[in-house]
C-alpha cells in the first residue's frame, strides 16, 4: 500500500519535499497558501489551502485534511506550520518531535525553562511583562537582548545598551504581553541541523553564521559544514539539549553561541531550517536530506550521507543604506560563476528600505558551492564585488510598477503578531491590509455599516472585537469605547480612521488612550476646514481668503455676510469631496445659496465655509508619513478642477464636460515642484500635529506659479486615487499604508511565514494616470464594459467597476463613482493616445427614462 504524506507548507524552499516524496512513490497531500498552488498542485495528489494565515487556521485545515486523507506521516515546513503538524502526529500516533517539544519550539520562555530544569548552560535571562521589572533585572547586565517569545528571522530581536534604550524599545512593544530579556553573549554564532529518531541523534551538521551583530543580529551568511575543533564536546551538548527539549523524531534546527568552552543555546525549532540551509546540506553532502526527513516522518529506514562533504554557503546582500532601490546590477554576471549555484532577488527597483532590521530587509542572495570552506568564502567575496545595489533617498517618489491583482473574495491573511490597532469606520480594503500586518485589530463601526460589513464575514470574524456606535464622531460614544478598552487592559498602539467621518472620533480615542493625542485645536483641524485653514495660515502657509459661515446663530450687531471677494466657493465646513459645494458669482447668489443649501444627511453640523475662488491647476498630493518623514509622496494634477464635474442648475441630467481623473507628475520632470510641495506639506503637518499618518492634500497652483493650500485629510484619497497609487507603488496602497503606519516599512511582511517567490517585479510605464468614466446622461445603468473589454484596450493597467446594471447614476456631486480605469504609457504621446482610446472604446449605457 502506498503511504500518504501530509506536508504542511512548502513554499519555495520546501519544494525539495515535494520532489523527494515523488521519488519515494509517496502520495502527497499538501496544505499551503494559494500563492503556491500553480507551482505545486500538479506534483501532488491533493492541494488545499487554509482559510486564513494564523496558526489556528493552519491547525483546523490540517486536522480536516487528515480526516479526509489519513496520513502515515506529517512534515511541517515553517514556524506557523509546526503546531498543525504536531497535532496531527499526536492525534494519529505518527512519528514526530512530540506535542510538548513542538509547543516548546514555539515559545522561547518555555525553552529556557526546560533547559534550566535540565541544568544546561544557557544565557542569564528573565521573562517580563512590565517595563519596571525589565529595567530592574537589566541593571548591571547591559548590554541585554530583548526578544519576542515567538517569531523567526530575527524579527523583533534587539540588543540595547542602557536603560534609556531598553525603555524606548519596550515602549514600541506591547509589554502587556511577555518578552524575553537575556544577557548578550559576545561569542561566535552557529546553528546545528540534526536528524533525531526516537530521541537519538542520528545525524548532525554545524553551520557557521555571519550576522550584523548588535543591535538586531540580521543573518548575512551561512557556511557549512562547520567543523568544531572539539566536535565531541559540541555534539554532546547538542544531544543534551535535544533530550532536555523532549524531541522524539524529526528534524531540529538549533541556534547557539559557543566561546570554545561551553555551548549556550539561543533557541530551537522542530521544522525545516530557513535561509536555504537544508538545500545547502543536500549540495554539500551529496545527499537528499528532504528525503531523509520524509523517511523519519513515515517511520521508514533513514538514508544518511556516506561521502566526505564539500562546502556550501549562502550569502545575503543588504542595501548599503536606507532608501529606495534604483537598481541591482551584476546579478547575471555573478550567476555565471561556476561556484555560484544561483542568485535570487527579493527586493527590486522601487522598493523602499528603512534599514536592515530583519531577514525580510535583505535584497538578494547567492547560493555557493566549492570544494573547501575557503573556496566558499572566496566565492562570497567575488559576488560581493560583482553585485551592486544602488539606492536613492527614500523621500523620492517610487518608480511605477504594474497594478497587482486584487482578490477581495479571498480569506484574509492574518499576521501572527503585531501592535494593537483600533480602526474607526468600515473600510474592507484597509481591514484586510491591517490584518495582514497585525492580528490585534479592533473595529468601531456605525450601526448603518453593519449590513455592508456583514458581506465580509471573514474580516469581521478576524477582528479582536467589534464595537457598534450610532455616530462614529460622537464624543460620548467613542469615549465609551476608549474607556472600555482601557479598563480591560488593552494597550492600544494606534487609532486609525481612513474616512472623513471618523476623524474626530478617532482623535478623541487617541487622546484618551495616550497614543498620539493632539491638542483640541489640532483634532478639529483635520476635520473642520475653518480650523484647518486658521492653523495652517498661522504657520505661514499661503491660503486663499476665507470666512466662517456659522448656522443657527445670532449676533448682537447683526449677521452681515463676510466679504472674501467673488467669485467664491461655499461648502460645508465638515464636508468632503465636492459634497454640497457651490460656486457663487456675487452677493445675491450667495444669499440664495445660504437660504436654500440643504445640509447633507451624512453631516451633523451645518456650518459652512466661504472662500475666494482660485483659478489655476488643481493638484492632489498623496503621502505616507512616519514620525514626520514621508515614506512615499506623489504629486498629481486633475485634468480639470474637481468642481467642474458637479452639474450646474438645469444640467443635472448631463455629464459635465472634460475628463474626470488625474495623472501623476513624474518627479524627475518636476523636481522643483516636488521640493516646494514637500516643504509646504511639512509645514502643514506641523501646524496640524500630523506626525504618522496617510494624507491627501489638495493645493492650487495659480497661473503665476504660486501654491495655495486648499485642504488636507488624514486618509487615502478617494475615487480612482488608490488604484493609481497602487500602480505607482507596485504594491497595494492599502498594504503599503498598513505596514508603513504600523512598522515604518513599506515593504514589511506581517505574516511571519516562510520565504516567498523570487520572481522579478514587473516594471510599469513611466506615465500613469486614471480616468473616471461616466455615462453621457443620468439614468439607470443598462450596459457596462466587461473585464475582457476593458483589459483589451491598449494602455490599461488596472480598473475597478463601481456600478452594476440597474444602478442609478447622477451628477449632483462628483463622487457618484462608475468605472475607474488606470492607464500607463512610456511617453506623453502614448499616454494621451491611451486616454483617448479608453474614452472612445469604453462606454456606459443608461436608460434616461428610468
């Protein structure tokens, strides 16, 4: 009878398991992320995906899969797969490390307790959940290393030199959850990869490591096999650690430091070692270790290497400094070397790096093979000389990339760990992105949003809590939510809102929870256009003439209309977009508007602002800020001012003339404008207390070239802007904003999973813009372009349909969205031609009578 193997995860570095199982004539059932289906499905008997990315999702999926395809053995690949595999092994009585050893491998504090109980040498340490306790223990021991209890890839590991640094580090963490603090060992670092059968070590390999050292110990090189001078001592100590951990059967990856007299463990894991180490072992020893691990899992006789090994290594190349990658040169030349197995690249032109903080920040790697350790070191030196990573300052706008495909129906990816975040107002795109960056997400939703949110049950179920309020800006209701979180001991790191309504409520919660609360004036300034302009003008930023038009108020000296000059614009002080925005040419028209203008239903306040009309080009600036510095910043121009897309009286049935949309101004073509905008934006941020936020700023450029502040919102721009930014960034703008706000790194991956694909990023056109397509007349939609028709138009690089057949379309405001189309081209002429093709070939049909 053919054995069945349950393989929990494989990704790219576990493909050796799939190949080895096929060679062993084993029936393989693979549980892995959807991203790996195309690579692996044709090579296994059955491929299935978990419903989410947490350990619980993997566990449930593995147990269900084992019920339907009973395995004779199970093998985990990465950290998040360990417990799922161990539970299946324990439930079915299959060979494995033991459930207790698997649980210990996922918790460094448990490992420390087991080693202490066995009387084994290890670093002096403490497990703490309180800053004062941490500071007390660390006095007299500095430097000390702070680690999360769970995690991989050096993420969250940091060496601190003194108490100030310790307190600053812990302030960035949720110390309500435990962390491990241990003495810093200034000794060489190694890893040990072992095969264990029924508690006995049957094979062991030692690997030499090179890291960045303190404060974050990012691994830069592995070379194997390392031959300790006193191999008997080292092997004896590793065997003792295996016994203390209670490991029965399977592969073990142990990281340790050794000063030549005593081995002290850092941590161990009962899963495949990362950083391509198992493949390096296969190449160095001339033996298939993937096959050996499967044989252990199935209880078969295990083959072991018999030949004297060669030497193998992997070299990781970081960027020379923080910034945006402009090019990675020399990869092909390095690949041609006989001692280079292959070169892989994880970061590409356009990616932003804030520094080298974890393994996820490394740019490229090279697998090396030679006859001797010296040969591997020589190959590493040669690759370092051949491959050059060029970087520009990070505040430059990133090079464009193709719009990634969005899959809103897929279950959310959920990070294993992260800061505690409260999101006010339902935004499914941001909920999905935030969950991928942190599992600790709390939602505050209005009752009116619940039906819409219910359409995404996976997102709602993934939230830690869902608070329901009648008004998202109600000070009383949001105070109640904040107090509830506080008294339950939930330490909130950030309160976010990506909608105009929700800014005041979020600001109130920030102030109460002590996470970035601004003054009352500043809190009002991000929502009320009058306070906004008042504060910005006081900071010396040019602002058009304006005046407050309060409602339901009487004055002792009479209520006279302010004079800002005509033509003028009247709009709600708390409005957004072009909601209820009207142009008036004289005092008579102003009086009529003030008499007849109805307050929008979405607004509680009827207060208005009157401002002088500005002629010229209207710009929007979309940026992501972290501690006052831009992680990205783009300047775009509307084809025509937004107010031109609001139908005038008597023409509400016809679409206003002119293109609706905007296009990104290339920074290399407008360097002076970008510099002026950055300077103005920084002043605006300082005036309003904006430090870490995503912003959508609107500015007028007069015919004389002067820049006048219009307004700013701490949210992602609406309409087509997210689609256009995604095209420019080469990554979902929502994912970029989530990881940027939470971690200060626009390339962070919060999944905590194994290494991903090495595929190159697809370059995008130089010129990128977007069009909002509407029908020529108001009415009921009867026909829409299909996805195939849209994508067939040359130059289209992204699109989003906002209407369905049967929906009503009108022009009373500019935010009745229909079809967003993102266009790209390499030259200005090609870009204009693409816009023309989109407008000509894609039409929306309506029934005007309906």
